[in-house]
């Protein structure tokens, strides 16, 4: 009996979308759960390269839900994803040839650009969007570890 690969892909997408809907809400309840924005960027980047529209939509939905739950400026993650992909991705992949290093460097650049974006937005709007505490270093380290492991 042969298994249908379409059912496997559909089931995988279903659980991914379910996780995307539940994880940002769980982050607000349990602060030890890191946002994993760099991991989302790396997965979005690989989905863009593979031209996989359902996965592209899934990771962009995660970014939108994350921003909505935390009260961050909408579409900021999307814009930083596109800026990082357009400006840095080609140069990173042409210079380096180890996939793990490319993923880690992409996540680091994306995270740093997003923090700079949030800081700049906060300065322009006279708000404090991010707190410069030790928890950011934990989130950053957990994000990089997630990229390495996945």
C-alpha cells in the first residue's frame, strides 16, 4: 500500500499553522519561551528560495501574529525580512558555502536589524518598545540555538 505524499504535506502544514497560532499566545503567558524571530526568518528564507507559497505565508502569518500579540509596529518584521533577504542574503550565500553558518549569520543579521528597527521606531515615536535587559540575550541565544538545531 502506497502512502499519499499530499496528505503528509497537508498534515505538516496543518500542524505548522496550529503551532503558529498558539506559540505567540504562549509566549505572552510564559516569558521563558523565546520569540524565535531569527528561526522564522531562516525558514521563510528557505521557503522563498524553494518557492513554497504555503510555507512563505505561514512564516509571514507568524510574524504578523507576533507583532499583533506584543503590540509592536505592524509589518516591521516583514520589512526587515525583505531588507535582509534583498541586501544580505545573496552576498552571504555567495561568500560562504556552509549551510549552518549561512543560517546562523542570516539569523544574526536579521535579529540585529530588527532590534535596530525597533529602537529607531521607539526613538521616532518617543516610546520604549524594547527593554535592554538580560532577557534579550537569552532570546538571542535561544534563537541562534534553534537555527543551528533545525
